[in-house]
C-alpha cells in the first residue's frame, strides 16, 4: 500500500525514541512496544492482533508508537552508527524491499526467528523470502502486495472483449487485445507515473529476475529479463496503450475518471479504484501478463508490502515471537478482522476462510480476496540485497531515456556503471 509519511525529520524520530523505547523492566515482562506507520492500516492491524492475543493472555499489553517508515530507517542507522540498540523498540515494521539490506548491514539488530516456532511455510514463499538472509528468517510477513491486473469490463465489451481475453496471457497477447480496445474506444488500457519504476520491477519479478548475481554484483547488462522488460515497456508507451502521467494523484485520476481502461499494480490499488463508487460492478481482477520468450516467466508478481522485525533490544523475544506467531503467523480470525482496512494476507490458510470467499460487488461479484491469496502463493521470489534501491534508481533513469529513444545497450550499461560506482567498485 502506498505509504503516507506521518512524521518527519530526524528530530521527530529522536523524540519518539527518547520518550518511549527504554528497555522493558521485569514488571513489564508481558508488555511489548511496536513502531509502525499508518493508523488506518498497520496500526489498526496491530491493535486487532493485540485483541486476539489477549483472549489467551489477559495480562498482555501492547504499546504502539506511530512512526513513519523514513523515521524508522533513520533510527536504525543512527543506532547502528552509535553501536547502541537500546533506543529501539521490541518490534518494528520494515518495508520488504529494504529488509535484506538492513539485516545484512546491521545483523546485530535483528533477532533470528528461524527456530522460534513460527511456521514460515504457511506464507507465500516469495513474501517470506524478503526477510530471509542466508536461509534464516528475520521477519514475520504481513501485508499482501500481490500484483493484479484490473480492467473496466464495460470498456472491454465495447471492443468485443472480456476479462478472460486478458487472463493467463503474455505481454504480446495483451498488446494485441489492448490495441483492439484503443482502436475501438480510443481509451488506453494502462497508465503509469513517468519516472517511476514500480511497473518495471513488477514485470521483472514475474519471471524471478534479479538485478544482482549470486555474489551480489550488479547484473543489468547481458540480462535477458532486464532487456525484455524495458523493451516491452517502451513498446507499450510508443503504441499508446500505456500513457505516462506526472504524479500519483494524476495516476489515480486516470482510473477514477475512466481515462484508461485498467491498471497493473499491487493489490492495494483496489482501494483507490473503489473511490469511484459509480463504477461498482464495472471492474474485474485477474493475473498479470507474462514476459514473452523467458523460460521462468509467470503471470504473478508483487509490488509493495512489509514485514515485522523483532529487535535484539527486546527484553522478552520469546513473548514477541509468540505474539507474532499466534496472530500474524497463526490466526485466520485475525486476517478476517483486518479485511475491513484492506489488509490482505500472504498467510495462505486465510485464503480458505469464509470471509475471503465473500464476493465483491464492486469487482463484478468475484471472490477477489481468495483469488489474491492464490496469486501470492504463485509469485516468484526475487533477490533484493544491499543495493536494491540504487539499482532501481539506475533502471528508472535507463527506462526514461529508452522511452525517449535512447539506445537500450548504452542505457543498460550506464545503469550498471552507476550501481558499480555506488558500490565503490
């Protein structure tokens, strides 16, 4: 889900640290402190988890400190630089794409949860992989960023098509059908924010691609998946099937105003789509196109999401692991309770619950929640590593230039050189 910055600046982070995160005393053995952001989503979920856990642990207390992601990252790096993790809470939320980077850089901060009793096999493998380093689990998966394709069925019908024509297809098949929609209705099928790289990374992960080799070196040049993705994206823009807009608000407006007939993004985009209540029943959800000519290509991917970490400053790591294991990693009831805030599980057993089987009127009566859980279980893993964000930024520049007509080989080489420079190589 798109993050909203709820606090700002190092000063705000240091104030929160100083006031709330002293190590627990013996009298507070049944109390945990959690940092996370977004009252309507992550904080709401933590509150629901506490209520579930209290059913069997009436003395349990949970203190939730509203802390923006940027401030959590600052607090982590500040504590690491000082060599003092006593300022950290018991549990905090971390963006999935940053998890491996932080564990590798600051291994003394993270509690190894591999043998904690939590059954990580109950989560979608790609989701659990984000917080796994050297075969050890350092995070408990939370929200579902599974990629979906959403289409306006009424606009597809004008071109003589249905959502089935866009299900289990390759990008070349998608383009052929999308061109029919554009020719018949004048409506492009997709929109993206210019300069943003989420769509490319989503396409990349659908084939299990990585921007780094097994030794952690950048692998952007001579990478058939990278080339396939950037060329496919540039072709969609050139054809008019995909339009680029200036910012996030304009992107959402293209969906709500019917400027485009669909979108491909993380499943959290469903909340923004449903703002247009007059379009209820006119949208459908299916899987994404697969890359052509790639042996590892699938119709499934991910965009976004986060996981919970237990710090080594936690005075009672057994309690923290038991709390997370009994709720985020063990309670279908919990995941049913948080559906109301749009939080979808990557905890696979939740997909079989009655709540997840409820049809969505907005999305044509489809059982979208169970569908998304199924998609999550089929999503390939990808290797993020320490320099993932530097590589993303480099690919974003290359994509912009390639769309503008630059040579693909030169731009991919520039991207590789940029990452090598960032790595000091």
